[in-house]
C-alpha cells in the first residue's frame, strides 16, 4: 500500500475514534503508534522506537520522552504526546524543550494524535525553536503535506535534506499566515502601500484610509475567488468519491440509475474500505479508475465508474456486522463476514482477480 493510501486509511480510523479516546495512552495506541509505523519504523522494536526514553535534565532525574525514534542507537526524532484533541500550545512543549536540549535528536514532535507539530533548532543550535517549522493534520492534509511528512520516513530520512527545507517551510508558513491576516484585516501599512500609486498626489487621510481598506479587502477576496475558480475549471479530481443512489438489479444491467431513494450518508468505515480497495488494486490500475457509489443497501466499488464492472460491494450499513461481497469467476456475488475493515486484505486475491477480468490487452 502506498504511503498516502496508508495515511488515508489511518485518517478514516482517527475520524471515527477520536472522540472516544479519553486518555493519552489510548491516543498513543490508536493514533500515534500507527503513524510512526506508517513512517516505516518498527514500533515493536525498542532499538528502533523506544517508549519512555529516559532523558535526565540537570537536577531533574527520570524525565521520560514518550517516544524516541533511534538510528544506530541514537535518537533522531522525539515525540511528546497529549491525549486526543488536547491543546498543543507552546506551554505544552516544555518537556520537549528540555528533552531536545539533552539528547542528540534534531527533531521534536508535539502531537495529540490529530495534529503533529515538528520542531528543530533553526534559530539557535541545540535549542528547540518556539515555533514549529511544519504541521501535519491527519484529518486535513494535502499532497504537499504528505511529501514533507514522507521525508521523516525511515527509508527517506536524511538529516541534511530535512534541515535544508525546514527553514523554507518555516518562513513560507509565516508568510502565508501574514497574507491570510492581511486578506481578512489589511493593516494600515498594507493599505498605504497598495494605494500609493493610485492616489497620486492625494494625501493619505483617515477618510482615504477607510475607503481603501474596504477596497483592499474586497480586491483580495475577488482575486482569491478568481484564482480558485480558475483552478476548479481545470482541475482533475481523481480522489473524489462519487455518492449516488442505488439502482435496482434490473437497472444495473442497463446502467440506468434510480432516482427514488433518499439521500445516502457515507460512513467512515465505507470511506476506509474504499481507500483500502484502491490500495489493493493500485498495482493493476490507477486509483482514479476505482470509484465508489454508495446506497442504502450496500456501497459498490466500481472500475471506471461502470455498473457492469463491479469490483466488490461493501455491506457496512450494519456496523455490528461488516460484510464484503466479492465476485467469483461466474460474476456471482459471494458474501463473507469481516471482523474489521482490515480484513479486506484477506480477500485481496479475489478482489484483484475481479479487476484483472475486466482488463483488456491494452490495460495489461
């Protein structure tokens, strides 16, 4: 399974469970350890991922880091963990500051299982910066965020490469924050700067300032709106999940869709299952060819958004009893019970075989 697919599966799980995790330990087990494992580190090998690493600080003995990722016996990344949803302000990073100072690690991560804040020592050597240079939100990430996170993976980890980009990331993020502030509430300096050439010989009076503050804000909003519209017009959305109403059996054979059923809500388990199926068949077809159509009775996973090319059916509407419907050589559906969404991998061979049966010579 690709790195980004693993993150999507974890994201679905986190979204479903985040409100039920009341302790820090539960957050570690359900949310943080899985992400460390996705990064390629063996969480069951204490020589690679050490929980509760002792880091004595001056007169304070027995201070412990929640997790330390080791390479050649030395810590490279430290994790300070809080329970799911807890605040992650600078006051909650005090322990991480102390650990960073007394270990050889160059990166510290403060996390509540949802947001991961990455720190290093860009300002002063061996002293952790007060502001993170990178943030990753498991519930809301973009491809560029995934690219940055992947640099911390075991297979890709290179200290010099990360430090080279960390400085750019830090200042890029700061500039983006400042631009966002100017768009919603442009300062007098910004308004004065933007209006200078337009005013000519006119004085920048309070009345002019008020007028151009409104104009500046409107200009920012219109400019951003136009750029977004341009992107949307030319955008391709292979990751979009299509949710439509379920046709009857007879209608499926003719590819006509029923319009009589009420709206359908896609569950987090169905989304997780959808991304899992995409991961299973990714070696055979591009993920954009695998589409989900949800309905009341089951959630169909189709090849090329074609009802005549069903890959499988996720019968997850009864969350107490998950079922997978896969297709045999006669294209008949066979249903099997699942203990969890992860059990889909137990039927990867049958799922791939179904996809292969739809592929022509040009696809292989």
